[in-house]
């Protein structure tokens, strides 16, 4: 299986985590690799499953497109927890 999909999933997840809090840590993270990311185009679809005061749960599915057909190649879900006090303003 190509390591390419793992690298892309890690980058996508890191981008989601950056927007949740100024100081945070990953409390849970899981990736399921379904098939190699071999094709013409990679497509990531991410959603915030839950965004609370102290944590956020994000999910991202990575698809590969080849010949106009999309196939799931990996799915990830992670929980990011906030460190410290919430800013007011």
C-alpha cells in the first residue's frame, strides 16, 4: 500500500487541528487505509463532527479520482482538546 495516502491524511488532519484552539493537543487519532491513493486526483472532504468548549472532533475522508470515478482510499477521525482557558473578547 502506498505511503502517499498516509502523508496526505496527516497533513489534512494537522490543518483541521490548527483552527480549533491556540493551544491544543491531540487526544485521539485514527486512520483507516482502504486502498492505495493511485489515480489522477486526490480529493479530501473534511467535517467537524463536534465543536465544543473544550474539544473538537474532526473527520476527513480521502478519495482518489481516476477516469471520472471516485474511490475512498482513507478515512480519519481525531479529537483535539483545548489546553488552558478560553479567550474572551
